[in-house]
C-alpha cells in the first residue's frame, strides 16, 4: 500500500547548506540526463504557458534528454495533456506525465481502497469527476453513508476556503472517516491570483484530528514512479518546482537535485513580483521552515 504523508512537518531549524542562483537552465543542464518538472508555476500559470519554460523544455529535448511532468493535479495524465494543449504546451516538449490523480486511480484500481471500503463521498469540482471513471466504487451523497472522503479540490476555489468545508469535515471526523487527498498542494497560482487546493482541506482535517491519506508530491511514491518512467537513478535527474512544501521537500527526500523557481507560488508571501530575484534570506527562511534546501534557485524557468 502506497499511502504516504504529503509533506514532512516543518522543522524550523537553521539549515547550513548552500544553494546557487542561476539565470538559465543552460547553466546546469549538462550535468543531468533527465528532468522532472512541476506544472503550475513552472511550465504555466493556469492561464498560459511560460515562454521561457517552453524554450528550456525544447532545448533539453533537443539534447536527447527526457522531460517528465510531475503534477499534483487530481486528474488523470490524459486529461492534463488536453489542458496542456489548450495552454500552448505542445506534446513534443515532454515525454511523460505523472499526476497525483494517476496515483490515486492506480491505488484504488489495485485494490488498496479495499482497506477503506467501497463507498465514497467526494469534495470535488465537476472538472475532476472523471478521476474515478472505471473504478469499482459507489459514490454516495451523505457522509453518514460513506466509508471514506475523497477530496480533489474546492467547488469554487475563487470564493471558498478550506473553512467552508468545516461542517462536512466535522461530520466525517465524528464518523471516523479517513480522507483521501488527491492534490497535496495547499494553493496554486492562477494568473496573478493564488487559489486554494485540496491540500488546504486535508490539512484542516488533520488539524481537527482526522486521518489523511496523501497522494502526490512530496510522497516518495510519486518520485519512484517518475524515476521508473525516466529509467534513471536519482543522481542523474534534476527536479524543477515552485513549492518548498511539495516540490523541494519531495525531491530532497528522494535524493534528487532540485531547481527552485522563485517566481511561482511564493511571490505573494515574499512580496516580490514574478521574475524578480528574491533575497537569499527569503530562500534560507523557507528552506529552514520546510527542512529542504534547493540545489539551485532561478527567478523563472528559462533557457
């Protein structure tokens, strides 16, 4: 069974490790044989692809090095591919897609959900409903009839917060239901807006005393699956992401060098603009908070 916690608890101690600021993936790409890229905040902003990211992907592909897109999207990789097409990320710029939705679907299909039960109530926007297609699960309406709660996202992430779902979580907690989180991200960037994700609801449920089963980064199952697709050892791969909690913590735990994209998720909390070079002290503070130091830092992915 491959249920994992999505992130280590923040450690809070000072980490005495160096990272290197770079301006271009070209500066370090020669040292790696494959690349694992996050999507939101790295390849696109939810509205359109970043031109610099596309240039970098094309360059490493031209060098014969595979690119795998590892996303905490609570949808199947085939669905994410269609979204990437619409955002202007052509399929020739990458080789593989692995999503947290794929990992949830595979676990249930393999029978791991038998330990949870066969009746599921979900908190999920309509766009995520296809995640359970083809699976032997009974979807029920009331928490009182369910064996577990599946969370893929908020129904309206531009108006709601995790607190919106506290009454449902209280009912689930009273019934002892585990919560399956199909997207460990607490939030993502959608254009200039930061919107909450399923991970925010799951985090609240844990704080209330509930049991959460996390799928996706930084759980190590996501990296084992990714390395298997690439056919490479961890030391030959560079992971690229914009979240300390998921991308950087997960890569460090997997023994994979990582490039932190500073212009993504953290710009609001740091008070900088996307594309600005952050002060080293900001990187050091979050590295200490999450117990994970990036190998490199770049304002935005570029070649």
